[in-house]
C-alpha cells in the first residue's frame, strides 16, 4: 500500500476581535470563511505500512491432462449386507412368479448414437451407430471412432453414427436422469446416486482421475443408468471406492489436492473463463 502524506495544522483555531488565525502559524485574516483555506504547515506520515491483501479468486479446477497421460481404472465396489439381502429376496420372489425376461416393445437400442426403440417389427432394421467410446477432453466432446469434435454437448449427442450394423436391444429400461447429490469431507468427495435395487456385482465405476464413467443397473436388474462427466478436480483412483446400498450408490473419491470444489462437474464454459480472468 502507498504511504499517504497528510498536511495539517497542529495548533487550534483562535478567534479574537474579528481575527481568525491558526495558533500554530499566526496567519491573520478578517474573513471568517477564509480560515479553512489557509494552507497546512505540517506533514504527518504513517508509522507503519499496512500489509496488502490480494484476492486471487476461487480455487482453480485441475489442469486437464492429455489423453496419453490418462489411464482409466475400475474402482473397488463394495456392498452393504442390506443391499445384497434385498437383491437375493427379489430374485427368489421373481423365480417363484416365473417373470419373463423377453424383449419388450419400447426397449431402446444400446448402440452408441442410436435413438431407435424396438416396436415389434424393426428387429431386422439396419442400425447406424458409433462403435467407439465417448471422449471428453479440454471442453471438447467426440467419439473415438470418427473424432468429429464439438464443444456443444447437444450437438455431440445428435451426431449421426459412422458405422452400420444390427440393433442391440436392451432388456432393461434406460433411465437417463436419477436424483443425485454430492459433498466434500476430510479430503474426500462423496457422489451419491439414488436408485433402489442396484446390483452390486454389475455396478461399474471407472475413472482416469479426471473423467468419471458409471454404469448402474438398478430396479433389481430392470433398469440401468449411465453417467459420464469430467470432474472439477483431480482424484486418486487407487484410494477411491464405491459402496452399493439398498437405495443409493455412494461413490467416494479421494482428492489429489485437499482444496474446496465449487461444483462436482468441470464446466468449460465457466471454469475456462474463470481461469483466464484469475
């Protein structure tokens, strides 16, 4: 902080017989208003220079790594006793009722990029899909098979498939949106996915430390949900885990750096702008 020099009158004002003066400089003046215009005669300087506090903004998201530096691994999956007992009970009841698991009308195609559903007559129809994997890197989204890159998520989802083949109908209902929340505590990020009847032996969560992929079969095997997004910060896969409960799947991610996350998902529209302005 720059030192400020203050000029002032150390003596008191003195008024006598129409004269107005400062006792310190003996400057006489008969005009009452002019006393305030008399120049000060003494300087005062701060005895101590105050510390300067610089606000550097919010914590920055993890720097996005190149694909060659990333290695995707599967997180360790555990299950509560209640979750396993609930699945066993449901399987026993289903077996006794003789429930059919045949293909139903309305079943979606599981091939990437295909939006068709089974209508009872289109089993022989040609499917146009993406055989590769979805890639999210540095704000860009593309399929590894054709690499048509875009920063717009909706445009990415609408990209026409680059290969033709047979439909892969799902026997399960695909649920694209489920309730979720997250919180941080003691260097861990806990991501909760609320879905009843998840199958512990089929739940898969993979991560390379920055990208998270989750495949959650739930509804006792009748539903499935896929979640893919980039994490705001970086985590340590080897020290992270998944806990399957009766009503939710808990993904516990070990932070690489114990800093506060303003959000769970990395958003290039927000985070890249904030990093540039910081």
